[in-house]
C-alpha cells in the first residue's frame, strides 16, 4: 500500500498534464 501514498501526488501531477499514460494505470482505478 506504499504506492497509495504516491498515488495522490502522482495522480494530481498527471491530472494537470492530462494523465495520458497514467490514465490506464492505477490512477484510472482511483478515479
């Protein structure tokens, strides 16, 4: 669950950029 800690900051960072490559990654499940 350590990746969950990096999810918020990573998701937020990718969300601003559009999350093109992360859109199908873990963020997509959280979104």
